[in-house]
């Protein structure tokens, strides 16, 4: 896997993240990454090329900004047009920190309330709903990794995501007639 050079406008963030990911445990690492990301966003240290902020017409845009040469983390920009969002999904065991760069995002976190997500029909219960604005961030640390993201506003929103490695797939959870959810594998790709 070849490294992507640090794009202009991301040098400060990458320096902060390089220092943050040396923490050994996921909880500590996510706290450090969250601090780095929030500081970079609120401090105006991130300058994205305008092409990274364009919405996609059919679903939210998912664009790779940077891949650490040692694959300790990747940085993505996600653009959410009016009404766009994700299905209820997991992060396939990968930690993640997400921060709003522009606009607002509704984040609904879920708890498993019956069944084994890997094998069974499972039941979820919404645990928290957060309306996150610019500079607000959250983290997912497996096994607490089930959520939905959506743009509730009329204008596009943009979030920056830092993953512990490269997240190439996840599982989405689709409602069933039995009242639970069934897990389905979903391969992830990047938007042009």
C-alpha cells in the first residue's frame, strides 16, 4: 500500500495525529485523536481543497484525505447533502473519531438489546441522539460501535473522520418483519 503525501492544508492535523496515535490503548488513543482533531478544526488549521467539500447526488460522499504510511490511521472527509445519512451500522471492529467541520450532523448511537450481532437477529435500542455542530466530535471504540449519521439540515454538512487503519467494509443492520435487525456485509469505497 503506497502512502499518500500530506495534502496542503492538512500538515498540522497530520502532525497532531502522528503524536496522538502513539498512545497504546484504544480509549486513550481516541481521546488523544479527538483532542487533535477538535483543536485542528476549531483552530482553523484544516484547509480542504474545494473538491473534497462537494456533495454527491446519490448518497453521502466519502473521500480519502490522508493514509498514514504505517497504516496506523486514515483521514476521510464525508459530505452529507440535505437528508443524506447512513444506515444503522458498525465499524467492523475499527476505532473512529468523527468531528463536524461544516454544518450539523445528527448522531444516533445504539446499544445491543438482544441477540449476537455477528450471528443472530439482533435488537437495538437508541442510546443517545446528539446534534453535533462545528468542532464537536465523538468516538466509537469497539464493542461500542453502532450508530447512524445524518444531515438534518437544508445545507450540506462536512465531517472529518479518523479511523484506526483503513475501514474498507462495515456491517449494516436492516430492519426485519420480526422486529429486529439482520446484519449485512457492506464493502466501502471512496467517492471520486
